[in-house]
């Protein structure tokens, strides 16, 4: 706690307001469980600093005569909102209001900038989605709940569907409130009934009508594991609410209240009513017949043809690389064909279709493009080693190491692959083999000298692995990693290869290398170090030259110590 307060008190030395706001935010988040009152105070300071940072960026645009949307200048405040809301959703409410007020003041200056103005519900649901992805399910539900004050929209139901995959109880509670809100809204119509039906009946598809009366079917990709089946109580509540909405006279002239929209909604849901709530079926059949009389024959036939669409058209499985292969076939010259093939290789490697990637790479005529294709594939394979060889076979780590030695890799990637193999060996209880593989990784890390980014990436990997494996060389490796990061003036917590001036990599290689090393961060390194020895880890963190990196590393150390505190008190 003392270390966190020290970092917060010295945050003023960080010149960039956005970075300073981030440090204060992370301090507040780490401090919360130990000293909530001080953490709240730090969140307020972080918000003030973030407001200053965003305002400064927006003022610069205005000063230079530029025209842009003000909601593109809220990044610093969005970060504070994310962490504050995760700790206490009530803290988010005044911050969201302040942000809306700021956006409203600057909307007139946006003039002809393309795009719609910001809306509270959109920003609120965006924040709720972020909290959901971070695992703060209760906070996500609490932040999203006020969106029910208006009509139920597709974005809200989309959030509910995603929430239910991770936290069914929180999602069902919020969904029941949404049903009650729609049922009590005299203007709720087909859109509300269709959208709310997705939660219980077709969670992979949202249906709605737009202002022009056109029907839209929106697929929803699964993100988490399969949620439990909808309970009978929730299903019954849906059918009661949907029947109440669809059987009453049309309300206002919104898109969901047109005869066409209501006809489609009734027809789409009738089979489900007949199966699960047959008491409403006769009245709904009569409603559909009455609505049909209000439609032209052609419009009714068009809607009838789509009533059976309960999911995205499937058909036969398609080749995910077909578009890229076809682009290569249509290309008018060899270089264009090679470019399309290289893109196909990059896509195949992302999907871990290794044989396809290698075969497509072999078709590339240009020698440099072919080298890039092989490099991208190899980098993606190294990144996939923990999953590819974690199959409980006794010698999986030897297979992984053999692949790394045989592959065409840079020294930094070879160090990464051998470090991953060492981790596999340690999980199999092969401590001596793990130590030998790690030593081999150290050797290749020392060869990654030419570029600061590669050197820092390799040092970060080997030091993190050494700490995880409790290697005798762990503290020396940590010191070497700090030295390497200090030499890389562009290092920003995660190894980055985005700048063409840093390393001689093609664009696809830069992305693949970034993904390969992306699991290793400076914060993660110091978390591992603090678990091994708090004081020594903090001392190494203080050697970081960058004020921002130093602050974040110290926060990581303090977070580990605070996480241990409750367990220590219990003992």
C-alpha cells in the first residue's frame, strides 16, 4: 500500500497526461482491496487527469482547424471508467453523465464530421461489454441496467446474449427486467418482441426492422462456453410478455409497429407459441390473419418466404481461404498473384491451418515474399506451441523443442519456442530437462542482439520463464531484462514490432511476431518476480528508466503483495 501511494504521489512527474491518468487508474485499482477510501480518491484524480488529457487532444484539433467527432477523444476517460465501474458500478454513473455533458458541449463543433452523435446507451453498453470481457459480470450487468429506461434495442439484447454465456444468473435477472419494461411500454411492438425472442429462442440471430421497413437478420457469434438451457420460468415470462405486446393495438409509428413488422413477428414466433405456450396460439393466428389483410400480396409473399429463417444460411462448409485463392487466380500478373497468396498464407497461419499455409507459401514465386510467408507461419506455430503439444504425452516437450530447432526462426523466436518447451517439461515434472531447455533458450536470447526490440522481447520471455520455473538464474535474468528494456526506447509494456524502422520485418511478420510475444508483458514479468521476492522485484523495477514503465512495474509488484494479504490474515 505504501508503494502504491508513493507511485501515485510521484505520478505528476509523468509528463504525458494520458499516461499519468493511466498510472493513477492502475494505482487506484490495485489499492482498492487494501484502502478503498484512498482508492476512490485516486480514481477521482485519475478522472480529472484523464479529462485534462482528452480535452488537450480535442483542443489541438480545434486549434489546427480540424473537424472530427469529439467521441474519438475520450480514450483516457474510457480507461478510468472501465476500472472504476469494475470496482463499483455506482462510480460510473456520474462519470458517464460528465462525459455525456462534455460530448454535448462539443457536438456542435463537429459540424459535418461523418457519423452519428454519441448516445449514452451506446457508450454505456460499450462499457458493459468491456467489463464482461474482463470477467466483471455483476458490474457489467449493473452498468447496462439503466439502458432499460428506453426501448429495448438490438445492442442491449446482444449484450444479454453474450452475458448469459458467462454469467447466466446475472443475465436472466436483467432479461426479466427487460421483459417487464417492454411489456409496460405502450409503444413496444414487433422489434421488441423479435429482439427479446432471440435471448430464449435463437441466441445466434437477432431480427429487427429498420426505419425504411426493411428486415435485418444479425448473426451473433458465440464468445464463451455454452450457457445452461433457459429455465421454464424465464421462457414462460417471455411468452407472456411477447403475447401482451403482439396482441395489443399498434402504438406509435416506429418501425416495429408497422403491419409488415407485426405480421412477420407474429408469424415467426407462432411455431414457438404453439409448442411452448399454446394458450396464446388462437389469438395470434387471428392477429396474423388480420394483419395479412393490411398488406399487399407481394409484400406478404416476401415476408412469408423469410419466416422460416431461424439462423444464418449455412449450406455446405466453405473453404475459409477460398476468397484469397480466387484472388490469386484472378490476378493479372505474377506479383499480384504472389501478394494474394501471401495474404492467404497469413490467414491460414492465423487459423492454424499449417499444411495449407506451407503449400500456399511454396506456390509464391517471389523469393522475399516466400521468405515472409515461411516466417509468418513459423512465428504463428511457435505461438501455438503450448496448446499444440500440451496433450499429456510424456515427451511432448521434446517434440516441441525438436520443432523449434528445425524451424527457420530468428534467435528471439527460437528463444521463445525453447522457453515454451521448458515450461512444458516443468509441467511434466521434468525439472532437469526444463532447466536444460531454458539454458538453451538463454543462449538464443543472447544472439538476438541486432535490434533493441528483438533483444527486449527475448529477454522478457526468458526472464519470465526463469521466474516461473524458479530457476537459480531468475534474478540475473530479471536484471538483464530490465537492461534490455532500458535500451529499447520504444518499449511499451509489450514487445512491439509495429514500426518498420525497428526491425526488418514485413507487415505480416510484424503482426505475427507481435502475437507470438504478446503473452509476455513487463507487468507480468514483475508479477512473477514479486511472487518470488517483493523487495528485490521492487528494487529492479526502480531501475527502469521510463517513468511510465517504472510506475506500472511497481504497481504490478504491489498488486501481488496485496493479493497475498487476505490469505496471510486468514492464517
